[in-house]
C-alpha cells in the first residue's frame, strides 16, 4: 500500500501548495471507487489507484468546462498519459492546464493489458516494469498468428458477436469526433447487424492507426469481450518499424503519415530508384 | 424498376461465373491515362473491374477501401503518379504512407493483402496497366471470393 | 497604368516544342494573339518523343500534355501544324509572314480514333500521330500516300479528304519568336564512329525510341538486328559535338541524357553492363550532380574517360568493336560491345535542313544570330540548352516581345 | 435533394464503335425508367462540331441541370466535348463524362455480356455521382498591380526593370546598400570579358531612373500573409516598418560565396587565396604572379555538399584570362575534375582559354591535390588522373575557385512565405515546364537563389519571372477556381463544415499547399481553407477523421454512391 500513500502525499502537497486547483483520480469512499476531482487536501485520504481507469477524456471535458485558470492534475498510468499527449497534439486539450502524476503499472496489470509500455514518461509512483510483447502472449497469438484463412475465421467468429453498442468508440480516449463516421449511413450501414461489421471495426481501427496508444480501453469496454485492441497491434508495429514512431510518446512529433517522403522517409522506397512501374503487392 | 435491373445483371453474372469484382481508384493524371491508352490499344482485359477516377490518389481515404471490401468487392487498386511526378507537390507521398498502413490491418483480420494494391506508375504505358490488371486478377483467382468473409460471418450469426 | 496588349498585332512563334508552347501560353495569358507554327503533325516537339526525363525520372509526356491542351483550348492561340515559313518581309514595325500548310488529309477535329482506315491503306501511310501525343488522331503520311482513296468511304465521320492540297496563309505579325529546337544528325560523315555500318550503332534519340516504355519494345532492351538482349552497351559522349569537323559546340544535354538512359537500362535489366565514354561529365545543372552521383553509386554504370578512336562492326554480326585508350592504364584497348549509342551530335533544326524555304539569319554554328535586334529566339535554336533553360528563355523572349525589345543597351 | 434533380443522358454510339459491343437501346430503356432521369438519347456522335451546337441547344431547352455523357475517354474526345460545352456556358461541374468506349467497349469487345453489364454499372455510377455532386462556390479577386522583389542583383534588377516598363509598381528589397548584388565585387564578368559596371550600365540606369521602381536598401523582411494576387508583406528598413500589398512575389535573393576555411590550407598560407579574394585584388590592381594554379570544385561535388555550383569553371577561366592579359608570360594551370562549359558560348570560351596557353590538369575526387610548402607556398602536388602520374607544379599563387552556397537568408524567407527548400538549401521549384515557380502560386524565384548562375543567365531568368508575373497580374481578375498549378480550371476546392470540425489539425499538417489553417473559435480550434491557395488535390479529405472537410464536386457521398452502384 506504499504506492497509495506516496500518491496521497504527492497530491496533498500539490493541493496545499496551490500548484493545482484540482486533481483527478479514483476516490473510494463507500468501498466503490469512482473518479473524483480532489480539490481540498482533506479529501485526498480517499484516493486509491486501483482498478485501472482511463481519465483522459474525462480530464479533457473537465478542463474544457472549467474556468480558464483552472489547473488540473491527473493521477494516471502510462497509457492514459500517452492518450493525454495525443489529445494535446490534436488541439483538444491545453497542455499548460494539466499536470500528470504518472504511475507505473504492475507486471500483472501489464500482462492483463498486453501493454508494451506500462509506465509513463516520468513514473512518480511505482516501479517501472518491462512491457510485454503481445505476440508472445497465448491469448493474443490465436488472433495474430497463423494462416490468413485461420485468422479470417477467428476474427469473423469474434466480430460476429458484436452488438454494435459503440462501447469501443465511446471508451476510446482518442475518439473525440462529433459527428462520428461510424454513425454515418454512408460508411456504416444502419440497422444492419452484422453485415457491416467489417467496415465498422476496420474503419474504427484504421482511424486510430497512428494515434492508438494501446490502452486497451476498447477491449475492456466490449460487453461481449472482443479483444479489439489486437486490431491495432500490427499497425503500431509497422509504424514503429518504419518511422520509429509510437503514438503519445513525443508531444512534438506529428504522425509520420502526414508528411511526405523527404521529411519522413519510409522503408519501401529505399530500394534503388523509385518504384518505376506498376507493382503487384505480393511481388514488392 | 431497379429490381429487374438487378435481376438482369445478376443473371449476367451467374452466366459469367464468379469473375472477381475489383474497384480501381485511378488518379486522373497518370493511372487513368494508362487505362485510356490500354483502351486505345484494344487490349483485352477481364471485365470485372470498375474505374473510379479521382483528382489525385491522395484523395482516397482508407475508409472508402474498407467500405468497398465490406460491400463484397474482391479487390481494390489505388493508382497514383510516379512518386517523383505527382502534380500536387508530392501529395501522393502521403497516400503511399497512409494506405500502406492498411496492409497490416487487413492481414490481421484475415483479408489477404493480395486483395489490395497500392501502385505508382507513369501514365502512358498501356502495357503496364494491362500487366497490372492481369496480374492482380491472377492473384485474386487463387483466393476465395470476398463474400466468404461476410458469408462465414453470417453463418456465425446463425449459430448464435 | 498597365500597357494594354489586346489591341496589338499577333505574335508568330515558330516551333511548338516546350519553348514554343511556353512562350505562346505566356503571351496569350496577357491577352496577346499568337500564331504557333509547327512543322510536325502535332505539338510537343522533341520532348514528347522522349521516354523519361532527367533529373526527375518520370515520364516526359505527363507534364507536357496538359500544357499542349491549354494551348489547344486557348482562344487566342491558333496552332498551324504541318506548316512552314515561306517568306518574311517587313521590319521591327511589323512583319508580313507567308506560311505554307501541308494538308491534314484526316481532319483531326473529326477523327474519332476508330482506326477503320488503317487496314484499308495498302501502303500503310495511316498511323497515329505518335505513341503518346495530344490531341490523339490518325494522320496520313503525305510522302507515302498514293491518294488512292480507298480509305475515304470507310471513315464514318467523313474526316478523310484526300483532295486537299497545300495552302498558304498570310499573317501580319508584330514579332517573330524562333523556337525551332534541334533534330537528330546523321554523323556517318565521321567514319570513326561507324554510324550506319551496323544496326546496333544508333544515336541516342534512336535508342530512346527503340527502348521507350510506350514504344515498339515496351521498354525491353534488345539489339536491333536479332532482337536479343545485349550483354553490354557503350554510350559514346561528344560524338560529333565539341568537334571542329561537325559541331564545335557542346550540346549541353547529352551527358545527363546518357546517364539517364544508362540507368534506365540498368533499372529494367540490371545484368546489362553499361559503359559511358566521356570527355567531361557536364552535370552542372540544377540537381544534376546529385542525379549523377546517385546513378553512379546506385547502379554500377562504368565511366571511362576518353573518346574512342575507332568503332567498327565485327564480321558475321558478332557485335561491335570499340577501340579506345584506357588512360588509367595507358594502353590501347579493343572491347566488344553489343550496342553502341552515339550521344552528342544534335543539330539546330534550322541549320543544314535544306527542306526549309525560309531561314532567319544564322551564325556559323547554325544558331539563330541574336545580333539582329529584331529576331527573338529561345531554346536550342538560340544556344544548346536543356529543357528547363529553354523554357526560361521562352518566357524571357515572350517578355521582350511584350516590351518591344530591350532598349537599355542590353 | 436527390429527388428533384433532373439528369439528361446522352449515349454515344460512336458510329458503332460502342454500339457493336454494347446494346445501347436496351440501356436506354433501363435508364429512362429512373425517376431522376429527364431524358435519355442515343446519338451517333457527340464530339463533332455540328453535334456540339445541337447538344447545347438540346440541353438549354430541356432545362435539366445535370448532364451525363456516356462516350469515350477524356483524353480521346471527351475533353473536346467538355470544353465546347464550357464555352457555351455549361459548367463542367454539372457534366459527368462516363467512359464506355476505351473504358469498356474496346477492352472487352470479345465478351459482350460482361461489357454490357459493365456499361450499365458505369452509367449507374455516373448518375449517382451526379446526384450527389455539389458545386463549390468561387471567389474572385482583383489582383494588386504591384510586385515585391527580394534582392537587387542582376536577376532582381532585370525583373524589376522589365516589370516597371510594363507599368507595374515594383518594390525591391535589398539587404545591401546599393543595387548590383555580387556583381559589385567583380571587375569583369564571364564569358563576355567586359567590365561588370560597363555590362550592367544600362540595367543600372534603367533601374535607378525608373519612377515605378521603389528601391529599399538595407531592408529586412518581417512577415507575409495572403495569397496569390494579394500578398500583404511587412518589412523593415532601419527602424521604420513598411507594409505593402502586392500581387506577386519574386525571390531573387541570390547566393553567397563559400568560405573555404580549412581547405587546401586556406587562411594558413597567404599564397592561397579564394576566387573572390582574387577579384578584390584585380579591383585594387595589385596582382603579381608568374606561376598560378587554380583548384576547382573546392568544397563542392563531395559527400558533404553533393552539387555542382555551375559558375566556378567559367569564373576560373575568366580569372586565368585576366592574369594572362596582365602578364602573358604567366604560367597558369587549372586543376579540375570536369570543366563545366556547356553550350556554344562557354565551350568557345574554354577553347580560347586553352589556346591562350592555360594548362588544364585533371584530378580525381579520391586523391585531390595538396599544397607544398611549409611557411611559404612553393607549389601544388597533383595526381593527374589522365596520365596516372603524380607531380608537383611550382606556384606562387594558388586560387581556390569560390563556389556559391545558398544564402543564410534563404531559410528565413522560405519560412516567412511557407516555401519548401531542397536538401541543399536552394528553393524548391516545380519541374520541367515551370522551373521558376515555387510550390506556391504567385511566388517566383530566379537567379542564384534558385541555382547558381552567371550574370547573363540571371538576367534572362529575371526577364522570365517578370513575364510570369506579368501574365498572372495582367488579368483583370483572379478566380479561385483558376488557381490550379497546371491547368486553367481546378475541379473543386476544399470547404470545411465548421460545426463538425474537431480542429485536430490533420488537414493543416498534410496540405501540400499550406492552404488549411486552424483558427480559434470559442475555446476550440476550427480549420479554414484559403481557397486561393487550395488546388483541390483532396489530401485533407482523406485524413479528416470525420469527413468534415470535403471537395464538393467529389465529396464522400459521390465516392460512396459510386461504390454502391459499382456492381448492380
């Protein structure tokens, strides 16, 4: 329980010194942890850190609705911090008005989330533990490895269970668009369950291709337990491989797919000469 | 009236057998001209592809490609200009990088990456265009039709 | 206040290559009427015959055809194809120009490209204006056509009229811009290059056609005489250029042209050996040296300094011998090559072309003589230049036309 | 809205080219049944002159607002029809050309059934696209008849003089105190071999005497905004701030001479001088040398700066001739890697110099020459790549030819005007047919700022950009719909649905023309498109997460509808 005490101490200090006007965290008063904005040091004793809870979107809304000089602290994990950075990059949140109190996850938590980076940039709380490689985990292997046809069957089986509750979108800390393409009949046919699940899930997945911070919010939120976060892994890997880019790690760096090849060269075209004639993918 | 239109075309298709259905997004300044040159040469190509001309390949959003797959299209081709020769200040560089990200996603969910082709070539080389279409079709012939995806999907629903 | 240009006399531009097209568009956009006289059947000039361009390495036709289209659809530009200058009279105040027009036996504004006339022609005089050209239309090669008339009735749109004959027009213009560009040269006069003694000894422009992606071989590299892929190709620079016997000047484009061709050969079939015999590698233009470096390092193109002394075909079509001195080891070498590309001699079209009825004053090198104030010229007929520079010169010539010539001692 | 749209269809038999494969009458029967189709006609041809008049008449009578033409491909005859219709006042945006000849009949003529099916689908796609299509509103401005020129070297001066003589007011900013640029440092210019001031005399006179040329010496650029036809530029001279509104900007800011520090023991031995230093000595007149060695390609054409500075060879030839004039007995050797003298004039210059007795020795990048002598210069040791022997040439003066490198200002100016620089630091231009136009409409670059050039070329380039600016600004009005970089009319320009925009900034990041910008709106950010800059490539559409930015003529609904009808 030392981490919790550390956390409480830090938050208390920040509030007492009036560095922050409020700190967003989990409060457990009647043995039911709920997100809560601690504004006075006294309240802080009810601060808890478990279970994992994603604050990014909540923080965004609090900052938006609060007066302009309100500075908010957030007790959050690595994934949440990355989400906050992505929101800042996309002009949804004012950098100057938030303060992150970072907390490193435990090994168990990391394994539960298949998290490759279970710690914030600066871990104020807890000990940095090594991330896990999703491809090593048995649960993920079945979805990521094997023949194309197997994966196809596997995923159809999974996605067929979708009830189109939009929970994955709503829980995602990055999805902020109103209106959302997924509600547009043009892209996702209305009222057709399940026929249009391909476009629903793939469009959702691709929109997050270069912003997903792998927090696993979608997976946790899915009422029928589809491991949606696994859709992102391959794309995140290819971004890391080709541009050494990972969403949410560098506030100063925009997504590499938005710049041309002179700025962010990408591996395919480093073969001698430009691709000088039409090429079929399986031969490139 | 749309109905008998449909029936008719279905009739045609059933006779024609299941030729893969392909959408070609062609940049007006290179891909489309290649297609045009192929036409002028009376090249014989499989009839199952439909060309959608766009101003620049960079206008193609991945959503459109995904949408095509979800409505049972077997393959999608995006044709842009040479990466040296885009008329819009190398806008097609962005396409190249953006749509390349689609390959891992499609592979993950088991849509074979042979179904999606991102390609940059010069305008006037009709034989390149023929070559492209034919090879792409050869690639598709080896795969099950895309309906399999939604098909097995529906059967899953049935079992549920 | 601005000078108004609509009321001025039109401008005559001779040659519808890149330079001519640019000058025409620039002038027309200022409201000046332009006559564009082109000898060929279709605008485009030499660049439209090229396959690829340095240093960008993408196709030559793409950037060109939209400009041609703009010319064709521009109300102030009228293009006279298959035309030539007969006489020019007058002075700076204004010229009376008589141009002769060879007939388009097929009216290209009616040709729908159905191609039904082609099989009808016994002497195959009917063909497309070019592998890739704009506007696309069939035309009848006047030298071949026998005026038999078999093709007339098959044409659904009645586009063919073989009774047409030459016509002349009289244009009254305020200015003449010469943009006649260059043409290929037969350098068989210089025996040591052995041009015309073997089908596989060709000039660079012939080689460009032979290997063009849109050309007869669809980009495959093969020998002319037996259609087999060559083992190795020799590119001879400065063949006929920088040479007092033929052209004392340097053609300015050949070094990059050879590099481009060599690296495209490498790109299409990497196992063909490419050797470039050069005197100076003049890669001085914008980004040319980077291109040079990239190609030399990227694709193993071999550079040998020195001009071969003798090139002769070996007996029973067994390749071509190139005799040269390898200056590094200081020894006379003889090497067998399968193809030899003679790169360098380019002649300003105005010079040495006897079919031309009228020529502007030329200097001893065959270039338009700028010392006569009235003449404005741009592109290769003014001085040997690459595409970019000739386009720039075209704009400046257009400007001088608008200003009525320089008056400040330049 | 789709309900009340009436579409008129014209199918082209193309004299049997289409109809021998595709049964147009059957198609007509099917198409005419659609409620949104006003009429559907089959013609033998649409593209011939007589057809066009008939066509336009028919269209204007029928009162339909959208037209579908099922004919050949744009490149064959389609563009002819479209332009003819445009000339008769029918907006291209309301016409859809469906290619059923090259795109269908000709490539499938041995499989008529499929061809028929395909033609039907193509026409359905065309119809649905027409139904969904919107027309983007246009913006028309009257261009400012003034031009801003940055730099008063030969290029800038000639551009200024030319434009002034055409009646434009020209503002010339110059970092120096008096016009002339680098030429002020020269005694002679190559290859004419006449004095610089003598050569520039006329230009100078015209420049200083023309009332329309406003010369701002010692000016420093502060900021710029606006777009083609109307740029607002601020600059400072001394402490006072000027701001001008100009229609076009010409960048002629030149280059600077490379300082060859540390190369060939430059600045160690006083016998080793740079080319520009030699010029200074020529001007002051104290040049005494019997054995002179020139070294070319100093600091360029190597791994660090992989480019050829173009001018150094002619300049060294010029220096050699000047030295020969002063002292005909002088032993002059030029060590070079390639003598860059293309064309007729420079080649002749090279030939004459050789005949004057100047020796040329070729060396190799891999073993460059080295300076001999400890505290005073004795000679140069060179490995001749031609003969393969290494020898020492006696020298009492070694001249390192001065290459030109991009000026330090280039980056600043580029930033102020949102221009792109190439890896070397010169301005990026569009290739082939537009070598003097930067990536932004209405901003041109000439002279050594673009690439190192000799004075005469710089002057020609100045005239050329003047022509470009003149052609642009002499128009009575500039329409946003005309702001395409390679043709007279762009299909559309992007518009933002400001309610839906989340201000994520993807469009700003991706736009190749710096046309999108974020602006604050009650707490959040919203994107706005400057349609004079936009060229309608649609990159922004593809990255907008919720499709709030669109090209009206080719919006997402058009694409979606075409996809939906692709296979009936």
